[in-house]
C-alpha cells in the first residue's frame, strides 16, 4: 500500500528483474530460468514476462546475444 503497487505486481516485477539477469546468460534455457525465479509453468512465466517486460523471454535473450 505504501508504494501504491499491489503485492503480486511487486513480486512479479522483482521476479522478472531476476529473470532478465539470468536470461542475459544466453546458455541458460528459458525453462531453467522460469524454475529459478519460482515458476513451474513455462507458459505462465512467458506470458508474465511479456506482460511485465514487453517482450518474450526468447526475444529478450536474443537482444543479449
């Protein structure tokens, strides 16, 4: 409440920041990154990542190459 951001949104943003750091290592698989940031469902992870970051995990990884 103090930040004006809901808990779930804040948690998702923190997870996606961590995921971006992990995805910068292009040798990592997307499903591995999803698991490391707390998602068991890669489809849900990918959708959430795209919603928060504005591109899919694979698109983001391509920008790191």
